[in-house]
């Protein structure tokens, strides 16, 4: 059996490491936004709190990190009001701060906004983040209010 890749980090554990959980919800208190990961493949997962957990400095950081241990996938998740640019900056910096500890993982960015300004969809920061995660064998998905994935 190969080495478990879920236990990459010792600190900042929010819920679990290396567990097979069918549905993993991400929702902040008082927020109207939610991301839900449906683990149809029954892969071991790890869920970390990034803001105040894995990264505790004053810089920008996303809310959560989810690792699909078997598929070597990392999901950087930001739940936000309407500030898409700030959400992009938070995920971008979180990837930069944590990518050296996730060398054999692909990188996915997930942003769920309560509402979005369509003007922001052409912002250069958005295009750069999209290219960054694509170069790291992942993609960027954004949705208003609720985003669900079945993997």
C-alpha cells in the first residue's frame, strides 16, 4: 500500500484526515454560500481549515483545503460575499504558500460567491489564477451561492 498523502499537514485540521466520507459540506457560519464535495469514488479525504489553521499570518488566505488522497487532488475553497477579486487573491496566495507541501497533487480552485459582479469576470487576476491552476493540472470553478461536485 502506498504512503498516505492525506497527512501532509500536522496543524490546522478542521474535521478529519484520511477518512472515507461520502458528502463533505463547506459552509461558514452566517454565510449564504456553500460548497459540497460528493465522494462517489469512496476515496480517503482530508479537510483542513486554511485561514487561521494551515496559514496563520496576516496575509490573504482561502477558507479551506480538501485533499482527495487517492487521486492526489487538492481543492482550495473560498466562500465569499461578492468580492471575487479578493477571493482570487486568497486562493492564489494559499496555493503559493502550500504548493511545496503538495508536490504530487493537482490543484483545483473553487469559489462560491453570494453574488458576483460580471465586470470582474474579465479581470487579469482571474485569468492568471485560471492559467495557474491549469498549469498545475487542475481547473477553476466559480458559482453563485451553491457549488456541488461529484467525484
